[in-house]
């Protein structure tokens, strides 16, 4: 694989874990009503996604659109297929 710039692979993974934890914490603070209005507004301006399910839905919708463009329909096989996740969705 190509290098990841100045950051090594293990450092990149550590940073990804920290970011994932921070994102989870922001979502938790919002659910508890403990996130300040200014931070909420700042995150919203960035396009922060508050629901993981929203991300999953958007990803699956994009995948379905690609499937329909390629095959002309949305009847995705789900048994014994590499597209099982999309077919079940």
C-alpha cells in the first residue's frame, strides 16, 4: 500500500480510534442534553451526522442507486450473494 503521508499506519489507527470515541461522546452528550448550544451549532455547521443509522441508511441508499444504474432494477439477490447486506436492506 502507498504510504499514508507523514503519519504511520499504527498512528493513523490510534487517531481513528480517538476520533471515533470523540464522535460517540458528542452523540451521547446530545442525547443527555449536556452538549452546549454553541458546540451543537458548531458541529451542525460542519455537517456532523448525529445518528449512526442515518450514515448507514445513506450508504445503503447510495449502494442501491449504483446497483440500479448497473442492473436496471432494485431486486437485489440476498441469499448466497456478496450483496447480501444490500439485498436484506
